[in-house]
């Protein structure tokens, strides 16, 4: 299984060059960004945040100036050849 990030690719190289089979589209993912244009992946930031009791991870991130930025999802391809 391999993935083509829809922010940058149509996945045509997997289909046209390698003959891989299109399996579907993933849901959009996200990363975190702040006003200084610093970014963190979705897991790194959450592991660094100390939450107040009863506070969600997203609320804690927002309190500290971080906001979710969503991507476009990915195309999924398998190594099974198209028939």
C-alpha cells in the first residue's frame, strides 16, 4: 500500500508508470500551526501539551495559540496490478 498526498499529487505515477490499483481516498488529516508559522504534526504537539483537568486536547492547543490546519487527504494505491 502506498499513498499520494492530494496537496501535491494526482497519483498518476502510481497508476500510469507502476500500474498500481487505486483503492480509495483517505479522510483529510491535519497538523498544528501557530501565528509564528511554526508547525507540528498531529501527535508531537499533543504529547507536549499539559492539559488542565477536564480540558480537551484541542482546547488546550488553542489556549496555547495552536490551530488545526487540515490537508486534502490521500489517494491509496495497492501493488495489485489493474486488470
